C-alpha cells in the first residue's frame, strides 16, 4: 500500500530576507510569493501559508547594489516543492543610514551664554 500523493497551490506567502549583513538593508519589490507543493495526504493535512517559508538569502551579498537572487522555500518534512513564483527576484541592497547621526545643529543656549 502506497500513500496517496496530492499537489496543492499555496499563495500569500511572505518572502523574507535572511542573512542580511550588518550595515545593509534590502528592498524586495515582490513581498508575497506562491508555491506549488506535493506530499502525502497525511503530510498535506493542515498545511497553510504559515507552515511554509519563502526566503531570499543575502549572506553572499557584502556591498550595496542590485542583485538577482533566487527565492527558496523552507518546507515541513514530507512536503516537496514543485515550483515557486517568483523563482528569482531583482532586489536592491543599500547601506543603512544611522538614525542617530549628528545633524550639526548647535545648542542656542551654549552660544548665547557668553
């Protein structure tokens, strides 16, 4: 006896950035993806968009620029990925701007207290 294998489409999965280096920030134009998966009826029971992950791995990116990177899936045991949309994503990586940079403003009390 073999288990019955079924395929399913899962939409509205957030594409998450992983491995973003220190001092870098990323823009992923397509924030939501979809995938087609298959597995046994038992393994597929209860499978939802919250059960799977779509990621873009930025660990090899060390400088700002535009990159075309693959979208990868993280699936529960027993589930096989058949396709991902988008399969590749053109992403933008930039250097973080420190929120606490000194703006160069001068305290008026210290200037007028001569």
